[in-house]
C-alpha cells in the first residue's frame, strides 16, 4: 500500500483537540461587545458561502498524523446537500485514491494509478473523516464555516442559543455559542469563534468546536485568505490531538444561487 494510502487511512480517527486556550469571562468589558453585536457577527459567519451551490477544482492538501504525514494535490467536486468527491493525485497527475462522502458515510477507494488496489475499497466509515464531521466536509469546500445555522440565517430559535463574549488572556474577542441540535436534545455543542476585525467585516480566524454526549468530539479550525469577491476562506485547516489536515484552493469554480438563477465564479 502506497504512502498516500497510509496517510489517508491514518487521518480517519482524528477526533480530539489538543488546543486549550485559557479564557476568562469578559464581565468587566461586556459593554464593549454587546449581545446585538454577537448576533450580527454570528449572522456574518453563517452567511459565508451560504449561496454557493457547487464548487469544483484543484487544491493543495497537507496532512499529518502520528503514523504518517505528507502533502499532495487533489481535484474535488462538492455539492450542497449532495455527494463530495476528492481524487488524490500523485506528482505525475495520476489518481492514487478517491474519497467519496455520501449520505453521512465515506469510503476511500484505490485510484487508477494505485496498481493492485485499483477500485478496491480501502476504508469506509461514518460520522467523521480526518476528524471533521461528515456533515461539514462538503460545506467547507463550498466556502462555508461550521455554524449552528448552515443555511446562513439566524432562526427564531436564536433565543435558545446562549450567546456571550469571552476574552482570552491575550485580549482576543471570542464569540461563544452554545446550542442543542435538533434530534440531539441531550447533546450540547459549543462553537467558540476567535474574531478578528478586518476592513468592514468581522473575520472568524479560528473556531474551536466541541460536541458532548457519549461520543464527545473536539476540533479546531483555522480560516484565512478570504476571497476578494466572494468573502469565503481559500485556506482552512482542521486539527485534533491525533493529527491535522490543511487545504489551500488553487483553481476553484463555484456556482452561486442568485434570486432564482445561478451565476458562476472562478477563484485564481
């Protein structure tokens, strides 16, 4: 089995997060960042990539786990509420492996250049891939940031989602969101967004996400290089205590919903 296969398979069980920043409640600074601001910032975060329907193109991926590490190019296609496909390429452009995510499950197959492994299912599973909940794999490639409301709107249930500003020891503002997801009444999720003020917008430079329950999960995301026109991150990473994966767009085409029609854009 090739090095790329070993790397992809080793990445699968990345469930827990190493990072643990020291936080303190910003009680004495509460007036600097209001609840109204919190709702507005969360709405901005949830609106990133909210109108994207399809994305496809080339990307550069770097992955690291205790057993293996490496970097490689890949081509992908992601659809909203649809399947996600990523072909891992070797230095000569041949397909070493294909990763498919569909209906909450994933599988890794040998590619056309993988020799005896061609077409074989090398690994399959559900819930997460590389530590990322499968429900977010396509969303991340559609330019979205993990959010309690992935449709880009703040629902009437917002009052049931406690919002508060927290400040790190370094003085960074963190938007803390607690939510109980539909169908998981006993499971709480916490989204902690590290907010960076940029020109005319608030940028989520990092997110630490946790989910409780019988199978707790923790993941740290980082986002950078917002597209000048679309505003979506062209670089992102996800990390846990068992490894990390980072992605950089190279040449990506996206289709956006526009008032009953669709428009196409291309990222350099």
